[in-house]
């Protein structure tokens, strides 16, 4: 439950999102917040404690940071937790989470089930997204390490804006930056407004799209879209470990 509350480490991203005038810009901050919750998992390979049924964990930072968080273990088999956060700075977040796992010999895949909801009080923008798959490698032999892979689709149910984030899985043969995350923020009509890029353990940036054009065709036969953007703006950067 404490581990679930750690998702709020970068809560100031949501405080900044409250002040955004456009819903697509707000979406960029919400996307950066959704990625920031993975930053602590890089060095965390141990299994968290399994809470007792009915166990609660409360974090009250109304005075310093303006929010209060409450988690409760609501089911023991399968383990499921409910989490609610209220911020007097203009947002409310709630999620319910249970986990499905698959053991594949060398690695363990952990798939969080359940959605995360975020609502901004003044605009009424209501965002929903789900978490990606976490994979713990070298279960039997070697040094344990964690990777995140999959896609997150964040939807604003009021304005119908969307953000597709892709977490690229680690590949020995890839020349890409490890732990890379990329994404595009688009409005209800499907027009792209921002490009998101970064890594889930370090930082996230967004760049405003000035122009988009169709580029070469990819190996899967889909036409790639090429975006011309302004210089990127850093939205989130991981705090150094103490």
C-alpha cells in the first residue's frame, strides 16, 4: 500500500496540469505523471509485502503539498487494493489495482489490472489509463533486473483527447536508448498536437507539433508520420536518490 502511494512522488506535475489552459497541454503533464510512477522500480526488484485484508495506509500532506492519500486492501485472494487521493490544489485521483502474473522460467511478467482515474475539479477533465506490464528478469540465476513494456492509452473522457505512450522493451540488439518511452498527444479529431519522448527512469519531454507529413512506409506496411516540432520542454526529471 505504501508502494502504491509512491506513485504520487511527482504530484507537482498534477498541480501544474491544473493551471494548463488547453486540454492537450494538460494531457502532456498527465502522461508525464503516468510515466514518473515507474522511476522507482529500476532498483526495486524485491517483492513488496502482501497487506492484510482491511489494512489501510494513509498519507496526509494537506499542509505541505495539499493532498491526502488513503489506500486499503479490499480483497485478499486475489490481492486487490483501492486507492483514493484528494488534492485541494484542484485534482482527485483514484485507482483499484490487482495483479496477474506469469512465470516463464527465466523471467516473471507482472500485469497490473484495473484503471487509474484522474479528475480536475475546475475543468471537469476526467482521465483514465492503465499500467503497463513489468517484467523481472534473471529469476533463477544472475542479477535481477526490471523492464517495463507495452502501451498506455490515456483518454480524456470529457474532451476525447488521447495520448498513446509506448514503452519499448529492452533488446540486446537494439540501438535505442534503454527504457525508452515515446508517445503522441492528439485531440478528438485525431490531430496530433504534442510528441512525448524520454525514458521511464530518468525524464520526459514534450514538443509542440508545428507540422506533420507522411513519411516512408514501415516494414509492417504502415505509413509513418513525420512531425516537425518546436524544441522539447522537460516536464519531468527524476529526483536524484539520497
